[in-house]
């Protein structure tokens, strides 16, 4: 079984257990916390993926790092993953959990690359458009500034992309001139 499939299945099982225990929000926060810790400490992911590191050592490290900071279900899940020799996919499982949680709650992430930082007004406008077009309950915007766009923005939601940047418009115009269309 591929690592992504396994991570996705573990995430689904954890979501089901979280709902059963009425701790879905708390465990989602734990998974986000795990992602953040691993993002800022790649050494932890290296340890979890290293087959030479003994399982009890991995479990001890996870307990030391997360301990009382996470829900009891999350702690038990970490222990289970380590004892089954699946600590290598813990990071992927946390990402899969958050993705499945977002799908369950109707939350979509919109990636916006703009020439300048978005204003509150333009942010609200983008959220309204995405909610209307996608039918999302909630929209999370991840912003990135790229001054090479000159002006405008590029919006990506899922597999859709809308390019309203001036750089893109200029590029299209340049191609039309080169083809003698204009």
C-alpha cells in the first residue's frame, strides 16, 4: 500500500474516532500543531522516518515533545502509529487529517499571489467570490506577494486557477503581437 493511501486511511480512522469521542476540533488542532512542529523541526521528521531509531525511543520523543499539550486520543494515536512501525507517515497522516477535516466542514483554501499585500476589502471580496463559485462554508486565504506580477493577482483554489495579473495580460498581448493578431 502506498504511503499516501495508508496516511489517508489512518487519518480517516482518526477522524471517525475523534467524532465518536466528541473531540474533532481538539484533535484537528493537535494535527495542525504536529504539522507546525515538524515544519519548524525537520529533525523530528527525520527521526520518525529513520528505521534505525528504536520504536520506544521514537515514542519517548513524541511524548516529550507533545505530552500534555495534546488530547489523550492524539497521544494514544501517536503511540499506536509508532508501535505499528508507521511513525514515518505520521506527518503525512496529520496533513491528510486536516485535508479530510476541511472537506468535512466545507473549508477550502484559496492561494492568492498578488503584486502587493491584499487589503481587507480585497480579501473579503475574494472570500465572497470563492464561497459563491465553490460553494464553500469557509474560505482560508494563504497570501503570497510577488512583485514580478506588476499588479493584479493569481487565485488558486483546488485545481482551478484564475490569473488576473498584469504580467499575465502583458504576456498574452506580447504573444498576440508576435502572431500578428492585433
